[in-house]
C-alpha cells in the first residue's frame, strides 16, 4: 500500500470525523435512508450480520470496536485503488467518505477518478456530489450529509503539517 499513509496514521485522525457525523446511538435506529443502524453508523456487525431494529443496545466501547473493524475493512479495500500517494488528510477524508457510501460507490466515484488523475481540486469538489439520499424514491439533499461532505472536502484540501 505505497500510496496509503498507513492505518496507524490515518485512523486516529479519521475516527473523530466519523464519530462526529455518525453520532453515537446505543440502540438501533433508522438512518436518514431508513436503514437499521447502531453505534457510530454500523449497519453490519463484524460477524457479517446486518443490524436489525430488534438488536440489543451496545456500549460506546463496543461501538468503537465496530467502527475500528469497519475502518480496517474499508481501508484495506480502498488503499489498492489509489494510483497516487495520498496525504494523511486526503486519506482520512476518503476513508470517511467510503465509510459512509461504501467501497463500491467509492470505487466508481469521481473523487477516486479525479484523485488518481492528479486532479486534486476536482476530487475535492466531487465530495459534494455525495450529499443526497433516497427518500420516497427521490434523490434529495440531506443537510447532515451535505455538512459532512463540506467538512470532508475541507479536510481533503488541508495540507499535512
């Protein structure tokens, strides 16, 4: 993974971003697109079982474990897709996006395509394309997603110290 700065560097930077936007819910709830979710945006447990509305409550510690597991999975999936070296900020922003939209969506995204082409401003702007969800069969801007994408874009464009 020569183009990935390394999970040990990325995770401590990315985890607070994900936690901020996902929020913590100890009990199952329906997310903005009506998908059963728990903890910090977990829709599938590490054992592969989907979250249901009948699942028992989780602790913050359990939820952080689920988050770490999912970040590892997504990191391992996206790192080989990068054809350019990513900075810590770029990697954290792309991992946060992937945590939210999934690996398949990230793989086909303009964010990845522009990043790999070296078009960093285009890749940054492409984050903003991912601010919609489906409600009643229609794609609509979801304010929380829009705010998240604006912050991810800002992080993506931030130079490493």
